[in-house]
């Protein structure tokens, strides 16, 4: 496939008929976006608008300074030597900018990006097809890499380490092992669940980064940048109010900005002020620290129905009629981060702050003192 000298995105599906050129990212409904259905942080609408708002270069990327600085150095060094960049693993909660970084890396390396996902690479033949079509210094981006099957994963080991794949064709007496050399490429894996990655796979990444939640100041910059692209008038207070209610997540900040923009256009003159942000987000069911309906329901259920816990996440999921994965990937990480819940060996518990927010007064840590085991984080 000819290179255009700039980032080209290629979608690689599960049908085994090789990657097809696509200048956008995988469409909703594709395997790569299957998790969206169960992920309230990520909707189809977010992805469409998200692409327009996605920073294209590291200079535009807000926050995660240590990660960005480290990757920039590695990218510059690899480019200078005209080498492929070492394999990169990006992990952290949804919506914090993992896919965005993968795209920026490809752009900065002046390389092509081949986009696929763990569940889309169903059969070993899919992997061999995708790998053998990679050109020198191409970036293979595997979203949800924790969902690769072990058979597929094993093909990646030699591909990542020695740039070759060994596969067998034919059966019985006609079986033949073929050693296929590959072009040096860069694998970028992205996951919200790094703990689910096998050790051999994790160890083959030379550059491993954790993305953490953004602070209010950084999210204010994200909101201001997006408002400029969307040509929306917003005051600094208005942007800060949206930032405060965005659960530390740029994708949520962008979504809330769009909701507030609609409200400002319909109910006011279109300019977003702090008061308008507050009123619009209250209407959206987002409280002043950014918790949405599901976050509050989770907290209330744990605090009231389960008396503050400990409760297993599967029990909570059943009570809330929600997917366990949604609770684990989306709801809990932020509640843990702000210290509203604890993950103990016995199950989930609310902290006094969490119980207070849920409207339940709890004797701070009374039973924690009697059982210090319960304060242990998993
Ligand atoms: N550092 C940033 N600066 C500005 N905008 C950002 C930043 N990080 C993310 N965004 C915005 O947030 C949106 C979501 O980011 P992205 O798709 O990269 O998240 P992700 O970590 O890949 O999420 P998921 O785990 O759900 O795949 C992007 O479309 C982009 O507009
Ligand atoms: Mg992503």
C-alpha cells in the first residue's frame, strides 16, 4: 500500500480479507466499538465529534506531561535513526486519550496507522494477514488488547520480538511450518484493564504508560480548546464549571460542553457562562462534583441497600441491573480515585465521604478499626 507521507488510517476487521483504507476511525457498530454499547463514557456521538476535537499533535495534547515528554523523546530518537518506535502499551480508564496518543505517535513518526481491536482479531489468520501487510515503521494499534485470545496472542510474541511469524499450513502429513519475516513495525496496545494482560505480552512492550485522570485546570483547557474548534463563546468560569463536573475525563468534558452549548443556544444567547453551565448540567443529572445518575445510584445502593458494604461487584451489578464490566471500568475507578469507595478483600465498601455524598451518615471507620484487613486495597 503506498504511503502518502502523512498519517493514514487503515481499518483492519475480522473478516480476514486484509485491511481496507479508511481515512476515519472504525465506525460505530464495528468490533472495535463494541464496548461502546456498555460504556456510558463512550457513545457514538462522542466518537463522531471526538474525532474533530482530537488533538493532532503533542503540542495540542493537554496534560499527561510526563507521558507525553517521554513518548516525544522516544519518537524523536526513533525518527532520527529511521527506526521503528519501540512497542507502546497505554493503559488507564476510558476517555483519557489513549487512542488520541496512538494517532499522534503515527503522525509524528510520519507513519501509517492500522487500527484494529482485540475482539476483531478472532483467528490466527487475521493476525497473520494484518502483520504481513504492515510496511516498515507502520503503527499497528490494537484497542482493547486485553481481549485478544491466547492463540492470537502467541502469534504476536515472535512478531513483536523478532519481527517474524511462524504459522502452519495444511494438516497431518501435509502440514508445513512457514516462517514469515515481517517489516519492523510498532505495536501500540490500549487497554482499560492492564491487569488482564498476560505477563509475556506485557513484557514485550518497551514503553508502558498509565494515563491518569485530569485535574480541573487541565480540563478547563480541554473545554476552552474544544469550544474554540466548535466556535462556541464561553467564559473562563463557564469552562471551569464544565471541567469540575467532567469526572477528570476529556471525553466527558467534550460531551458536557456540547450539552451546555445546546442549552445556551436554546435558553439564552449562546454564550456559556458559569451560571448557564451549572443550570444545564444540573438538568443533565450531573452533580457538582461530576457524578452522574449511575455513579450516584451505585453509591446509594452500596451505602443504603448494603449498609456501606462489603458487597461484591457482581451483587451490585445485579441490584443495579447493569453490566459488571461497566461498573468495573467506568463507575468504580473514579469513585476510588476520589476516595468515595474502597476495594477490599471482602468486596466494595463506601468511605465516610462516599456515604456522606450518598446522604447516609456513617460512623467513620468504626468497623474498619475492628477489622484492619478490610482496608487493604486489592
Ligand atoms: N489530552 C487531551 N487533550 C485534549 N483532548 C483530549 C485529550 N485526551 C483526550 N481528549 C479528547 O477526548 C476524546 C477521547 O479520547 P480517546 O478516544 O483518545 O480516549 P481513550 O483513552 O482511547 O478511551 P477508550 O478507553 O474509551 O478507548 C478525544 O476524542 C479527544 O477529543
Ligand atoms: Mg480508545
